[in-house]
């Protein structure tokens, strides 16, 4: 449509004038993904933010992602089109709770998922994302205790994969992914017996997916636990006719672009993140016109969290 094209041209033009790079997470609205310079998962976007030569980063995603970019690139201006775009998972642990947990396990290595506030990152040894969580925990000497936070489903997946008994997992969750449950996945897998399953490890159904594979209900090679970036790569390599996708529904846009011949179906069509969807075309335009909302991270907190975030972007694919 004409209006959309004019909007995209104005966005591109303002971005050029501001010397800004536009980053969009895979859960963003399709038009935001299409206008961005780069779309990707949390790890890929953090790496791009760290390496970019642009003086401004416009982060179309949620607040912790923009904060992570600011921690990695403190001299750049980081803008988010709506600073109120939060994350229920990041909200599931407070700094006081983390300090109390650390006091119960002196000497443990703290691994925080990137979905955390800058204040939590400042209390963290290594950050990880869904695409490198296993590699990050595997990099820690086997005799060290690990405190993994805040996502219980991702934590359980890492613990099970590495068979690591001295790893403790915080009981947090993302309301969107927790709502994609095992019963729904099992039902859909039954209704679509030839489909592949792409499952994000934050999902409540991640254990059920492994059970389906382990019990032979779905052939093992058709069940994949993946980050959102991993899903795009897997879509490109897939020979399947149909894929059931267990994650936030914004993901379908990149998957359909990557493999138009495959039919992608959401396991739960209501799995939409209201925070991700707060970044609207109008607010992106406003961000570029008015230079808002600017993301600030307390320099002392940023300095304390930087090493943990840097280790995250160095480890894994
Ligand atoms: P990834 O894109 O890193 O897989 O993360 C998913 C997510 O929920 C981000 O909020
Ligand atoms: Fe946070 Fe969940 Fe939304 Fe991702 S989908 S930003 S984890 S609330």
C-alpha cells in the first residue's frame, strides 16, 4: 500500500540523516521487520549493535535488548521507540532476590539470560541467550555450582542437555511462552503427523516436545528446540511441507520469508507479546523524528555488567 511505502521511505531517510542503524527482533510487527537494516534473535542483534559503525542504534524490540546494546556500545545513542516495552521474564527476578540466592550458594557462577535488567546483569558472571545457553554453561568448570536465571524452561533444557546436577534454576517464566503448553503441542502434533516442530526453549511445552521425540510419537529428527534465529536457519535447510511453530507469533513473518514453500502454523495463535507489539510504525517514526526514547544505563551498572555481556557475544554461534 502507498501509505506504508511512504512511511518506509521516511523512516529510511530519517535513519540515514541520523546515521542510525535500525535493528528489529524477530517478534516485531512485519512492517517494522521489513524496514529494519537487520532482523534477528537476541544474540545476533547484540553482536550487530557491538560491531556497528553507526553513531545511533534504533532498537525495535523490548527494553532489556536496547539496554544490552547500550551496555555494549556506551558511546552510541541508543533509541527505543517506546521505553515502556518491558518483558515479563525480565521482571521475574529482582536484584534483592538474586543477592539472597547468591548468598545461599557462595562461589557459584551466575548465568543470566539476556532477558534481564541492567541491574541484574551487573550482578552476573556470564550472560547467555537462547542460542548459546548450552555453550555458556558448558564453558563453566564442572566442579563449580551454577545459578541460572530467570527462565525455568530454558534452564531445565540446559540442565537436561548437559546432565549438570550442580546447576540451580530460578523459577521465572515468560507469560507468552509459558502459555504454549504441552497439551496443545501434543494435540497439534497428532493432527499434523508429517509436520516438523520448531520449539523455543522458553516454552512451557519444551519438555513435552522432547518427550514426543523420545517416545517415538514424532520422529526425533523432526523435533527441534531452537532460538528464533535458529528457527530461520532451520527453515532454510528444511525439506518439510509443514512446520508447527511454538513461539511468539511475530516469528512467522521471517520464517515465511525464509522458506515460502513451507506452511508454518503457530502452535498457539494467541501467543503474542504485547510488549513487542508496543513498537508501532508511528512510534518508530516518532523515535527518528524526535530522538526518543533515549536509553540510559547507569555507567557504574553498565561497567559491572559489560564483561558478562561481552562473554555472551563471544561464546557460541
Ligand atoms: P531469542 O530471539 O534470542 O530466541 O529470544 C526470544 C525472546 O523471547 C526474546 O524476548
Ligand atoms: Fe519477554 Fe516473553 Fe515478550 Fe520475549 S516474548 S519479550 S520473553 S515477555
